[in-house]
C-alpha cells in the first residue's frame, strides 16, 4: 500500500524559514510531544489500516468504563499478539466521528507475527465487532510512526440541507441542516482559510500545544444527490478544529455570518465563543498520507516533534 508522495525537510532547532507566500515560521523543539510507543527490544512493527463507524464509540482513545475504538482494537490484538506494545494512532478521533482511513502502528514479537501473518486479517475479522474493521496489516520499518511520520490528514464532512432531511441510510454520517446553504458563499469563505495561520479561534486549547497549522485544502462541493461535502486537509489538526471550521462555514453558508467575520477569526489568537462546533457524526477521517520510505518517515517524525511558532 503506498504511503505518500513527498518528504518535508527537517529544520534545525530554532531555525526560522520564510514559506512562499506566507509569514515567517520558527521551529523549536517541543517538550510536549511524546510518542507513547515504546518498541520491544526485539520486535516487528506493524502498520494497521482501520475503518470504523464511530456512532457507538466514545472516541478512539481508551477511557474507563467507555466503549472506544482503541479498546476494541487492543482487545483483538491481545488475542493474536500477546505482549504487544505501543498501539499508536494517527488521529485520536472524538466520540461519534468515523474513519475510513485511520492508521495505527503496534510492535509485536517476531514469533507471533510469523505465526499470524498469513491469516491475520481473517482472524481480526472474527474477533472485532462489526463496526470496526482492520483492512490491512503491513510490516514496516521501525522508523514508521503512525502519528509523527504523517505528512497530512484528510477529513470529509457531509451535510444535507434538503427540506425533507437526511436519507435514513445516511443519518449516521451526514448532518441534517435546517436552512438552505449557499455553496458559492462557503467556497469563497473557505478560500480565506488556506495557508499557515494560528487557528486558535477554532481550537480547544491544550497546555503547551501550538494552534498553528498549515491548511493545504479546504473546499465544498455539492454532489448529484444534493449532499454538501467539505474536504479539509492539513499536516495536523488541533482538538475540534475541523468541526469548528465546518461550523463557522455553515454559519456563512446560511447567511448568519459573512466572509469577513470568518477572516477576522484568524487574528483573534484565542478560542472564539462565536464559533459553534459542528456535530461529530458528519465527520470522517478519510486518509492519512505518509512519505514513501523509512528515510522519509524519520525525517517527517523529527519535523513533527518540533513546535511551530509564527514570527
């Protein structure tokens, strides 16, 4: 399975660079980014490509007395690979959010992998509940990190503004919007969000974490079925960022806000109480892209662990 197409250069500690058509960005070592993966001294690293219907999950991350995607995957892996370590995911999705392109990695013993390699997907199919599927298991170099080696993440958000509501078969992955939406207005507004900005107005702040992100794609289209789909791509996202962006653009689309209001949020520098977070069920993690080889994974890992600041 291909992992990506390009490799981003690594900046030295404290290096400042001028991005083409953007503002100056300074990279420094982050003390808050710490991969939870601790590889076994002698082990095989496996990449897992995962899909799930998030409707009945309390998100990806394990939580006490809550049904989570990580909990189901961990239980299944424990049956096949006793003593496995370091289940690490590309994006910890919230409760109700779906995935068709989630990626994780795990370290297992060579002996267990040798015994299970030929029928691992079939065995996982029998262990996992029907709302979680592991679609591929691939042996990869230890340089690969599902979280830190990722070049980009692509999310899609589905909205229906039809007067009758959402088709019953799509009710779990499509938001029913009560007012007509102006596609052209949302397209114009979304264009202003492209590039590298401080998206603090759209993020739930986490101590020590940056809210600076590089948005490489954000656009809307209306399909032949009338469904509006937002596609949002960035190197990484803050907590609740995608749903906040969608919520803000929906306010523009139904006429409650204008494009200037949206642009103004980029200069706010703090969480905005005017931004309503869109419900989770319309959101799907569709793809995580990676460099093509181990050298690229290591370079991207090193860059991701540096905390960005605008200067």
